[in-house]
């Protein structure tokens, strides 16, 4: 019985800390497609504010329009096809929304956008990884990844905060770090130049 319990615990830990590199299936969806993959896409577009009706699992004109709007906001050619480039963008948005939800769900909306902005700022700053996945899963980069809160389901505010950051809103003015001064335990973070305080977080360079 002890061995069974140990094995169950190991399986649980592996599940919790499995790091998906691609959240959405690599399947090209377009006008006329139908099935679970379309339903899942519609659900995520709805959370992001692009799909304003109930998911049906059918890729019609409403879904086509929603995908085009996502593409426009993401700097992708708006062809309405959920292909590889759009899938990769949606994967990045999903990962960022999970960090925002895990790190800042108790913060103001501006505080949520600020966390998303830090992820983007790191990707454009020398010394940090250059893609969303590597920034988020860099060792000890985000508490939410370390303690498992990354795996909670983001709400619509988290998705929209990510989209606002992607479209240029940076309340942090280029910050690449943030921390709660009352709970931070790493002395090094206190040596960084503070740029602004938003809610419970100090943002720094």
C-alpha cells in the first residue's frame, strides 16, 4: 500500500509540473471546420473578448471574424484561418494569462496588465530569453510557476490584460522585475531601481 501511495504521489507531481510547450492542438481550423477543437478555440476567444456568443463547435462567420480581429491585434495577416502562426500567438497569450492569473489575480486591472508587460519587456531586454515560453519557465522567474498557481484556469480579466499589454500598454515603464516588498525574501531584488508601485507590487529595472 505504501508503494502504491508513493507511486500516486509521483504521478501527481509529474502532472502538476508537466510543462506544455503547446497548449492548443496543431490543427488548422477554418470556415466550415467543426468539432471539439473549434469549441475550445471559441471558448478561449470568448474569454479574450473576441467571441461574444455561446461556443457551438462550428467555425462559421462569427468565429472567422473573431480570429481575424485577434490576428489584427497581434500583427498577423488577418485571413481568418486558425493556422500555425495564430496558434503560436494564442499559445503565448494563454501562457501569459496563466502567469497573470497566478501572480496578480488579487491586483487591480492595471496591476494585471503590468505583470503581462514585464513578460514582454523581458523578451526585448538583453540577458533574458527571447520567447514567451523560455521567459516564463526560466528558473525561479515567476512564483506562480514554482508553486503551481500557473496551472489554475485564467479568468477573462487575465486574458484581456495580456491583450492590452500586447497592444502597447505598459504601466511599468519598461520594468523587467516586480515584487511584493512585504513578502519578498531575496535581498537581491531590493537592490533594483524601483520605477513605480502598482497595488501590492513594486516594479523595477
